[in-house]
C-alpha cells in the first residue's frame, strides 16, 4: 500500500501556483503557501467553505 500524497507535496511536485481546497485537515499546506509567498514565490490557496463542499458529494 502506497503512502498518500500530501497536498503540499502535490503543489511542489506539480509546480502548482494555486491549490483549491475544501476542508483543510492538513496544516502544512497553509505554512508552505505562506512561506513561499513571503519568499516572493507566486503561491496561493483558495479555501471553499466546509458546508459547500459537502453539498457537492
């Protein structure tokens, strides 16, 4: 069984500039986006409210 890919790894490995998230359960993505932004990298995160994402299931 393989290890799950963390959002921060996906963003880094795929060189994504923006990550759209539903419910944030993993804190490292927030820290990565904040640190990258402070270093002048164009990184951002769009968070959709928890209640909205449950309606899409």
